[in-house]
């Protein structure tokens, strides 16, 4: 095969990465970013993306910019890169020192539509669907809707410190999950990696609670990296991945997702509810009622056939209206 100097956007290639005396191979394509390449490398080496330094002659500086597209680099299948980085043994400690959370940004309505409908972004989603598996911890249940939950700042304050992680859990978490489970299958999707998701949810007692079961856990490998004109490259959580994997159970009409970062919904804006972030757990623990109020909302809308024509930004007034309606009947 002729060795191309640069890669086409949809062209796939297998790169060899040397790390700690061993060689690993990863599959990427031209429209992937350096950040995505690092996630693939993390999958096989356990070295977190932010801990990786990639070395290759002449392009080392570009490889330190996570937003650079691989098709902009002179890569071909025969090359071997070197990675320098250390596995974190203590992933709890690591999490405290996790990558900076970029403040949420609002994308304009037009731009959201644009990003969602861009062929290159749809193509990215298709590729993610091909490459990513979702392991079910518990079977999908016929007739249930789907609730997808973020972890950091949604269910847990990952930035505060405590001797016991339970002190950082959002109040009423188990009550919320138990009540939601009556009407919804529950998936948890975090932008970190699976080891941490399992550990954190295990510590909070979410994975063995007798009152509900978690259908699946998803991590950063299920996310896609998108291009936007105003904010450059960013990651999102495309629900289309779940809908493609379980079409007989979940779709745009019966799915709702809670996240404190609105941009995570950009591929499915009608399905996202931006939750008030749970921060400074020690101070806010006694007053945070979000999960109690959101339980009412979830149960109130569970009777609808189509959730996608709701405006989840107005969820609080929806509860107020529906309790008024109940009083009047
Ligand atoms: Mg979050």
C-alpha cells in the first residue's frame, strides 16, 4: 500500500506505541484528535491521557495539543511513537488532581443544530457505535424509559475532599435512584475511565443497593469529540450510541439525561436536563434538595409517551403545574 503523507479524515490506521519497554497497537482514524488517540492509549496501557507525553520526530509539539486532528499530522501505519507516562496506582488521589473542568459554555441554538447535523459529527458517532461496546450489568426492562446520569458534580462532589466518600455524595441519591427505578432503567455515564466509575459507584453503594439495579456504566471511551466553530474541539456524550445498541428499548422519545455540563447534550439537546452542580459538599449537603425535586419531575413525566417535546429547562415549573393540575382534579 502506498504510504500517504497525511491521512484522509475517515481513513483508519493502526499505530504502534512504545511504552515502558513494550509495544501496544491502537486503531485511530484521521478525524480523531490527539486527545482521542490518548484515550485509546489509556485503554491499553492504563496511563491517563493527561499523564501521557507522546514523542515522534518533528511533530512532538503538535502531539502535545489534544485538539489537533490526526489527519493534520504526517502519520502512517508503519510508524512507532513513544509514550512517556506513569500509571497512577491510587486512582482516588488521582481523581482529586483530575484535569481542569472547563466551565460550561452555551452554544447558540443555530450552532447546536449545526453541530448535531454536521456530517463529520454523525460519522464520528457511527464510528463510535462500531467500536464501542456497552456491557449490561443488568438486563434492559421492557416498557421502561431510560435515565442517563453523569457523576461528577451531578451525583458526587469530586473536587472536595473527605475521609469517607459518602460525605461527598449528593443528598438523597439512593432515594432518588430507588424511586426513578420504578419507571426508568438507569445508566451512569462519566467522562472519566471505567475503573474510576466502578470504584466510585461501588464506594457510594450504588452497585449493590437492594432497591434498584444499574443497567450499565459508560466511561470516556463512549464519548465523541466534536468540532464547533465558536468553542473549538470538545467532548460530548451522544445518546445515539445507546439508542443504536439497544433500539428495541431506548430511543429519543423515552430517554432523559442529567448532566451539569450542557455541552454534553449537544448531539441530542432535546433529551438533556442541565442539573445544578453539586459543589462544596460540606457546606451544601444540608440544603441541597435537587434530587428530591428531580424525582418528582421524573415521575411526573414518566406517564408521557414522548419526552422529547418537553423543555427540560423548565422542569421546575412543570412540577409546580402538575401538582396544581392534580389539586384541581
Ligand atoms: Mg459532571
